[in-house]
């Protein structure tokens, strides 16, 4: 009897573990890692204009003018093209969006804006990824909600999906 | 065309695999007519999977962007080696590689294994086919590596620049060889349970596979640790990351199995336990793969994460591990008990080794799963790190190493305590002497490094003790293998203890022209200049370094930026000395124009990987020794038959 218990114990243990894993797979926990940049002020920077007819972007210009959405993108980035309609919707909802173009070329960027539309009020050229890194961003696209005092309120890693539009607009309104 | 041919070869291989399982079941149930079919089928299956994998490599080398996998992972500007290795640097390709290695290993068992009773061998090949079917289903149904992309893009999406490293190109194949070797041990255990034939012959047939798997796992872990050390630029060599644990757990189980299989082969003891360990070892490699690939654990290493793949792997896991454990429970009761032995004997020491390894394995498994369990119970996001693993597993590992020093000096079956104490006397004296010397001479250090360092000296001495008083030319090769592997553990322990006790670290911001002392070195930042490579650009520092008044030498760490995909990495520059490594990393430039420099002087840190290499070399010698002995025995049999 005792030996039988011992022999079946490994299987019982394994079934327990497997059941737990099934539950875990069906209901994956919240995988988002909270951003370290949230609630910290925007690092100081000043970027030259990346496109004709639009100004460049600087941290000084962002402060004191109400909340902004800062979008880090590039014309060579496919997901950035995919998020263009969402940015347009957010801009049409009255949210000021400024872009930071990473390692881009002027003609490519102009073509990108011509093809996918221009939701930006200003675009800065970050040719060395310096501002991108200072913002704690590791890839394109990423978006930051920055309040009127120049403090980061939200970091969205990856493209803005249609499902995200409402929450981004809400986050900008909450940052008033 | 190539992609379609590859897929066709894969389907044919899968069909043969199913055939192999069906025939094996028929044979085991008593149908003798199909007896001769299993071996050729296993061989043909191996040829087909290798063909499929070879064609995938060809697609990557030619950068055929009409294939989805190639478009996602390849890039025409990538150096040849990484286009080649890119074939398995992704989920789909790595599964195909896994299937190929599995089939080749199955063919090797079918063609080379002659000692095992025929029915047990065929049951083993049936088990191998059952595992194979599950892993064929992966590329065939869930993630086809040959899927086309229409229209094809103009350029591929590159490979993670962190992964563009020659070491890493060969890291996964090494680990897979290890895992597949364990799957063979698993199949042997299944075969033996099916025919109730658990004995020395089974152990001898299984041993080379366990040994081979263990060598590759050792190499994989050692290389992976060194890669993380110089590539990640944190100066650490082991992070207790889930992915690292996933490779450590099968190694621990394989180490235990390697020792218990010796008891079974030599003394016909530990029958049920050895079978259990064979099941556990492969289970650990599957659970490890599952944890990494399913994404249920968050890890900096986690790649190819996809919950659907997770469900698939979990189903396989449940089928194989659950099936094997059920078979174990049903059958092991009917396996005769093996020979008995005294507590104080070589068997006794090996049992203690097995128990300690199993407990350490349990500690690592619990630590790896604990964040999951805690999140499920309380919703808290926690990460279990070095504080837990080091303090829980560290002391046990030290006891384990001490037992390792004593075990080989004991005789089989029965040993007198007095005799073993006398044999251990020199090593014990050295440990005591080292304890005193370290305490008096060296700067104060933590308890674990202190004990570890002293113990390492004693165990290094004890590990060569089995050679004392022996005719060195007549000592079998596998004894040398054991001695070298045990010595390797002592050397590695020495490196770990020195690294944690004596490392000097400097994190400074310096202007060009400034000097910083670190350990015995003076480091001067001579210049920082831009530099370009094939697919990256960087800021490269030139560090002029002197040791005391010695000759000046230059190290050039870089802060690199890759542009496809854009990623920033620090390329460390390392100067390797006989007595350690100077490790330098260039960080960012501060606003005031000074550069961040991270400098480490790590005395004897290289011993960690040198020890790992010795362990692997010892394993290889032992394997060679076993094979040579088999070949000679066969030759003698042959000659006797014709005399």
C-alpha cells in the first residue's frame, strides 16, 4: 500500500503542475511591465525639424502648453504605417501629436507623410536615437502621453491598435 | 520549389515515424514478421528530416524572401555565417532542427545498439517514434517553416543583433543535442518498462546516450554563461533567469542519472530510481522548453513566445510525461529489486549525490515557478533572484562537491569508515589549511565564497586521488574522464568563489585624458571616436591600460547601434590574464561631455568556464573510454567465434 502511494506520487505531482499550467495558459496574467519612465519629467532635448513646413521638437516647447502625445516613429518602420489611421483618429479628437523621427531621411519621411497622412504638429529628427534612448524607448513605434508640466504620464510600447485609441485619448484628457 | 520539396520531405519523414511506432507496437505485442522493418525505417526517416532541414538552410543562405520565415528572420546584408545560423535562430527553424536531431539519434540507436535484447530495443525505438510524432506535428500543423509569403518583400527583417554572435549561432544546436540525448534515455526507460527488462544491459545501452547528452548540456551551459557574461555587459556570469534555469534543470537531472546509471550498470542496484531519473531528465528539458516558449514566464531571454504554441507543447508534455509516469507506476512494482548495499560504500555516496542533486533540482524548479504561483495566489508580481537561489542551493552544492571528493575513494558495496577517513586525510588537511590561510591572508569575504574557496582546493586534490598508486598506463580512459570532470567542478568552484570574493568594480564618469585605478590596473580614457561595421555604427573608446609599471595595452569597448532592427548594445572589451580578466564597458556620454565607464577586475573568473570545459572534456574521455571498451569486447567476441 505504502509503496503504491510512492509509485503514483510522481504522476500526481505532475498532474497538479500540468493543471496549474493549463489554467495559467488559459488565463495569462498581466504581462505588461510597468514603465520606469512614467511620472518622470521628459529629459531635456531639442531636435531640428525633420519635415518641410513643420517645426522641430524640444522639451521646452512641450512644457506649459497642455498635454501632448509624443509618437516615436520612422518611415522605414512597417508597424508605424499600420498605426497611422489610429494617430489620425486621435489627432481628429483634438489631441496635439508631435513626432520624433528616428534615423530617417527627409525625402523618405515626406513620402511617408504623403502616403499615410500627417497627424503631427511638429516632427523632430532624431538621427542618432539619442532622444529615443533618453525617453527609455527601445524600438519604434512607441508613444508617450506628456502632461502640461512636461511629466510623462503613459508609455505605450508598440503600435497603437484600434482598441487602444479610446484609452490613449482618455489618458491625454486625464493629464489635463 | 525548394520550400515545397522541404515540406514534402518533412511529411514523408513524419509518415515513416508513424510507421515506426506502429511496427514497434506490433513487434512488442508478439508479431515477429515485422521485426526487420523498424531499423531501416528509422534510418530512412533520419535521411528525410535532414534533407528538409538542409533545404531550409539553403533558403536562408540564398535569402529567399518569398518564404515567410526567411523574410522575417533573414537579411541580405547579414554576414554568411548568420544567414546560415539564422535557419535555426527562430522558433519554426529550431523545431525543424530538433526533429532532425531526434531522427538522427533514433537512427543511430537503430543501427548501432547491439547489446540490448531485441524486443526492448524495438520498444525503445517505438518510444522514440512516439516522441517524434509529437514534434513533427509542430512544424507540420502549428508552425510551418516553409510557408510562402505573397507578395514577397524587398528586404528581410534581420535578426536580433544581440543574436549575431558566433557563440550563439552554435548555442542552440548544442543544447538540442543534449535534450535529444536525454529523449533517447527516456525512450530506453520506456522500452525497459514495457518489456520489464530493467538491468545492467539496459543501463549499459543507455549510458553512452546519457553521457553524450550530458557533455552537450555542459558545453551548452558553459558557453551560454560565457556569452551572457561578455555580451550583456553586466559583468555577471549567471543570472538565475528562467531560460538559464531551463538549461540547468536537465543538466542536474542528467548528472544524477549519469551516476545512478553507473550503479545500475556495475552493481545492478537503483533500478526503479534510475528509470525514474531517465523520465525526469527528459521531462525537465521539455518543461524548460515549455516555460521558455509559452510565455507564461516573463524573461529577458524569452523568444518565440506564443500562447498557442504553449498549449501545443503542454499537450505533448502531458502526453509524454504523464504517460511515462503512469507506466512507471504500473510497471515498476513488477521490476525485481536490485542488489543491496551498505550505507557507507560507493553506492551509498552515489545515492547521497543523487539525493542532493535532486533537492537542488527541486530548489531551482520551485524558484523558477514561484513567481507564477505567487501571481496566481496573491496577484503580486515578484521575481525570485540570486538571494533565494544562492542561499538555498549554495550550501547544498557545497556539500555535494564535498561528497564528490569522497565518493570515488570508496569501494563498491562496503567500505570501512576508518579506511575512508585515512584516504581522505590529505584532502581534509588541505581544506583546513586553506580555511585558515584564506581567513588570515586574504581580505574578508562572504561565508559561501569563503567555504567554497577552501573546499575547492581540497576537492581538487581529492579528485585526482583515484589515480594515486595506480599503474597510470593501465588505468582505463573512463577513470581519467571521471578524474578530469571532478577536477573541472573544483576548478569552476574556485572561479566562482574568487569572482564573488575578489571582484573590484568601478562605475565612473571620466573626461578624455582622465585615469581611473581598478584593482592592480590604471585605466586611461585616451579617446572616443565613431566606428562603423557591416550593419552597425558605434562610439568606440580607446583605453590605455597599465598594470603597475608594466607595458601599456589598449582595450576598445564600444557603445554600438545596429540599424536593422535599431538596437543599442554595449560591446564589452576584455583583457584575459592568467590570473583573471579586466572587463570594460563604455556607457553613454553625460551632458558635461564625460563618458560613463564601467570597469571590473575579476580575479580567476576564467576558471568558471575553464572548469566547465574540463567537465565536458572529462565526459568526452569517459564516453570514448566506454566506446573503445565495447569495440574491443566485440572484437574479442568476433575472434573467439572464429578461433
